[in-house]
C-alpha cells in the first residue's frame, strides 16, 4: 500500500462477514455453492444493467445473461414499476440461483422509474432539524422496494460535499459537515436495513471534493492524509460500525494511493483491499461503481476492467459492458495467479449470504395484484411532506417580514418563475390571501416578460418571487435565468415594495440571490415543497431548517432563521393527523352520488383535523348543463351559516369586549322595543332561540302585489333613494330597513308552554342581534366584520354582495326565482328578506368558498388566537358553543346535533359537543372540539328549484360526516 499511518478505528462492523451464520444459512449457502460449476460461480460476481423501457431484444439479451452466464444480479435503470415487476418475475423464473435485484433509489424510486414517488434529495435531508425523518424516508423507500422485488438500494450517498462546484454530488450529499453526514447516513441505512433492504453507501473513499463528473471523466482527489482520515473516511467508518451491508467504490483517482494516473479507485488494490478491507476491516459486500462510465471505459478494453476490479478486491462487478469477455479475462487472471480461486470462492459465498439475508432462499414472485397499493402507501406522502416541513429554511429576514402578519396591511402579489398557471405554490398562496399570481413558465424568459408583470404590481406592497425548475449545474447558474435575476434586482430597488425571494432548488444557487433582504430556500421543486413553502411564509408552519452547506461568506452552513408558528390553518395529509385516507376517500362516492342523483349540481367538501386541512375537494358543476366545473375558488351562498359566520362573530366580539351583557334585555340596547311585546326578552334567550320569536314573518310579500313589485319599494336603477340591489336591475328603497324592522317589532310571539316560550329556530333572532350589534358598534355589521375579521384573516372570498367584487362566473347560482325577483339568481343572495335589505342581513347574505369559511371557523376553534393575532381575549367561543339549558340542544347562536333524530344534521358518531350550523341552500359547517375536527359542505342544492330536498332525502351531508369519524385511526 502506498500510504501508511491512517488512523482508523476498528470497531467490529455488524455486516455480512461479521454476522453470525445460522445453521439454516450455512446449509443453504453450502448447498447452492456446491451446485454451481466454477464458471457459474464466477457469474454470481456480475450484476448487469436491465431496463424496463427497452425493446424485446434487450429483454432477450438479459434472458441470455441469466440462463447462459448465470449472472448473480440485475441493476434496473430506466422504466416503470409495473413493467419492471413483470420483467423481474420473468428473469427470476430463469435463474438457477435467485437474482439480487438492485436499484438506485437515493431519493425514491423515481430516481430511476417513472410514475413513482419522489421523497427528497440528501441536501434537503441535511437541512432538517430532526433526523428521525431520514430514518422514516429510508423505511418508506424500503417498503416500496420490497414490494417491487428489489433487495438492494445503492444509497445513501455519504460523501462530504466540500466543493460547491461539484457537478455530480452536490445536492446528493447531506452536506459539508462530516458529523451530520455520518449521522444522517446511518439513519438512512437503518431505515433501509431494518425493513429488509440492503444499503450500499457510496462513493468510497469520498467523492465530495471534486469539480469533475465521473460519468464523463476521471476526477482527481488531491486530499492529503489528514483530510482523508478526518473528513472523507469518517462517514464511511461510522456506517461500517452501524452495520451497512454494502459499499460502492467510486471512479476516482487519488495520487495519495496510486502513482499511475489511470488507476481509478475501483481498480486500485491499495484502496479496495489495502484501505477498505484491511485497514478499515470492512467485511460487507464491495460493489464497483458502474463499469460502463466513461471515466474508466475510455482507458481499457472490454473485459479488462472486470478482471482488474475483481483483482483489486471488489466483490460485485456492476454494469459490466461485456460479461462473456469479463468472464474470460477473470479466468485468465486466475491462471496468471493474479487472484486465487479460493479468494473468488470466498466472495461468491459472501454474495450467497447476502441472498439468504434478502430472503432469496424462499423466493416468491412479485404479487402484481397489490403492487399499485404497495407503491402508494399513504404514509409515504406524510413522510414526504414532513421532510420539507423540517427542511425549508428562512435564510434572510432583514425586514422581519416573515411570517406574514397583519394580512389586512399586506397586498401580496406572487410571481412563480418556471411554472405554468395553476401551480401548487400559487394555489396555496391564494389559500391565505387573494393577491394576483403571475406564472412565467419559461425560467429563461426575456426582460420584456418581466417588465409586463412589473407594470401590474402598482397595487401591491409585497411581492413573492418563487424560482422553480432550477438545476444542479454550477456552470449554468443552477438554472436561474438572467431575466429573472434582473427582475428581482429591480424589485428590490423599489422602495415601495418588499420582496421575498424563494429558491425552489439547490441551495448553492442562493449565491445569485444573496442581495435579497428576505430569502427562503425550499431546496427542491415538487408538490410537497410547493405545498409547504407558502405555509411557512404565512406562519401556518414554523421555519425549522438550516443550510447544510456554505453558499458564500455571508450564507454559511448552519444558517437558518426560526420563525414562529402563527397557528394558521395548515394543509397536510390525513395520516399526519390520525385519519385514514383510504376511508376518507369514501367521501368521493357520496359526493358524486349527490351529483348523479341531482341532489345538487356540485359541491365543495373540506375536512380539517387539529388545525390542518386533510381533505379539500370540489365535485360536479355549478349547473346541470355542466358548463362550468366547481373549483376550490367557487363562491357559494352560505344562507343561514351567515348567522354564525357573520352576526355571531360580532356578538361574541362584543361579549368578549364587555360591551354586551347576555342576560340584559334586548330593549336595554334597543329602546324602541320597550313598548313592544318583546320588551322582556334577553339577549341570551334570543341567541338560544327561546325568546318566543316566530321562525319568520312576511317581509318581501308586503312589497309585491298581483301586478308585481310595488313602485313604493323598488326602482329599476340605483339611486340615493333606491340604493339596495335586490337583483340585477332591481333596487329597493333605502327606507326598507326601517319597514322590515317595524314589521319585526310588531310581530306576534309564540304562545307559551307551561309558562315558557318553546324553543323555535327563528331568522328574526339574528335580525334582532344584527341591529343590537350595529347599535353598539356604531357601524354597519358588514363593514365591521370586514375590518375586524375577514380582512385580517385574509378571507378574500367571504363577503356580502359578491357581485361588487367578483365576476358572476365565480359564483354558483341558486334558485330560478319565479315568484319574487323573476330571474335566475347568481351572486344575489337567495334569501328573500336579505335581498330586500340589500344583501346584508343578520340571518343570511354571506358568500364564501369552503377554504375561507374554514379559516374563520378555525379561528373560532382556537378561541380567537390565529395568525399571530388575538381576535378574542377570552374563551368566548367555548362559552357560546356549549349547550346551555336542558331541553334545548342549541348553544348561544351555535347549533348542535339532534340526538333524537337518527338522521339529524350531524353524524351520530360525533360527540354531543359538536357545534356549527346548516344553511338552506345546501350548506353546513360542524366543529368537534373533542376530536378537533372541522367539516364543511357547500352546495347549491336549490338550483334551479328551491324545493329540491334530495340532499336531505339521501342524507348526503350527514353520511359524509359519518365517513370522517370512520376514518379516525384508533390509537
């Protein structure tokens, strides 16, 4: 050996060579070994490349290598999982000794296979604050590989990436800190091997300090002895101590060990035998790197490389270009005394031991019937998202802009560079606020493209620029276009704007962005990362990650600014919150049934658990002609949900502020009632619907006659005298509010039963509560709600009179009103009294989509603590939500399920504490404080006929509620 003095610890590795051999294993290995001819034993040393996306000729060539030459294993490369499974079963059926199947799956099966899942590259794993997710990723990958009949994963990469210009390792490394690389490498190894997959660490003795791609040329590693021992070999030594079962030797030239420039580590006896096997005492399987790589094939004739690699000490010859010639050259090497038959036999036995460990002594074909389900484990999605939740890094936050706080003070525009319209990133940004999203699909777009966007940014004071589609090529600026970089520079120079720059790619690319005052690294560009980063920006998730590499003198490894958790509504997988997504998927059948049976033309269904949306889908269309599908952004008329999403918010606010006494008489706040039959009713009784008020009274009916609308009340054009739009082209008098109020004050009460008013649900209750609230607040309730709740919460869709802010096409229509307004209603409130009053009433009038309603309800769930603000200072929602009196199922304003009805408004599986409300148009919202479950169903079942009761007839809303509880995973 050319070098002496290496200081390597010699803890006994728990690998193939050191592992005790059971009698069963000994018997199987001896039996198989004895059954093989000398040439068949040599065949076991070869692992050849196989593809599932090539033609029949390729498959026939693999057939021949398996049958005729008895190769020991296959390394699958490109293709698809089902095609690979078919071929694996085919090749295994022809093998005398079952084949070891291997795959490069560093970041998941999608490294090699289409239609497969991507987890995360190792740079992303290196950024995490919690190593347990490395193990969990290893576990999930292992379970998928097992299902696919794979036994070996050529992972993890445990090179210490100390060279930012490294073109081949880069984001495949855990980082530049040897301790972190070692710890995370060991976690990954254990995740694989604890679940039956052999891990193979690479690229021995360390590929991190090079600027050459070994796929095309032979890199030179000029490490000195101290660096090699203390840095590069450290993770390998730790992996050996942890029992890693395989190591791959890289195609590298190290002058420290060999003086001949063409001697790659793969064929260096000094490195493979002297250092790895003798000095470091490694007993596991030693794999060559692919023997077809240009860095070595350019230097040798076919077959020579195989023999040289074996003589150097490798056990498995990976991706031989010519197996027959390789076998011939190996036989020649044995004859020449360059390697002994005994040495070869020992390596064959080691391979057979690996096959026994992998279960090939009891080989079973792949069960393709269950393969799709096995490869799409719901838990994998959970682990995938959790990785990014712990990795996303806030690199700079000089203006303390993150997380976004008072959303009513921020006008946020988003520009996604390198994505098409409708990206997950832009969609999630709009879940939290309604600013424009501009998508630039070409990341190399010219300056003119960005200039057009810049001209539209005048209304905004915050701009988020996310950079997508980045690559890992240092020489190409990591895929960052000059136009985008100039655009960012110009934005940062604008004193009227605050700019957030998000790099959805390689952290080394941050060196082109470090002038940004607010800078975030998402590390990768996929569904999970695009889902997580906006949540971090808005404080739904705290930032936890740290840079695993040094980008520049300013941006050093370990830099990562923690941000607080603002407890905004999150978006997560069902399994992360304890629900079974397969059970939850039954909602699809019920929702589609409602559409098929014309219970409603379409609907939105949202489920949240523990503050995280775990199910959010839109079904069907806005109308039965199927001209416009329901989208997540579609606005629905909430009907009586207005009572709790509108008026009750104001009532709870006033109670919380000490400005409203629930036990005071309503007449104390509205003196005009002191001479009416309502003089003694209390605020509490009104909230509980036990004040004797009738369900409703004639209102709009008083404003029409046989000829139609009375001119006293209506005009065809808006004016100061007729400001309230009842329907397009119809406006009511400004005095109509006083008229309706007079009709309410003069209305008769229900008869008492045993000295008490009966519990009777009444719209009048909330019309009265609205008037009380406005009297105390001294402003219209819609203005108060917008200023105090909706704008700060970022509820872009929640509004009265949506046609003032949204195109009609964004709103689901309701009834074809043939008796009052004589028009198809779309964007005008369905409730006739609310329409008469101009669209703003205490009992009806609000429109929203399911997401915005969920945000408001989650704020209530959290008793007003949301988004870094306190909307209520006391647990007023808890007080209002609980049942108040015997014989009355309701809370204060809130409704509860009806335990006396088996098909009531809530699931019988939900606890009695569940509270919420329903709406006439086919809506409901229910909140379970015990299980922290929020359920929202929005539809327009009254389209085009308000008499359509199929939603109730088929019990659609309650059956969906049942599914949610059935999906709860029992601990």
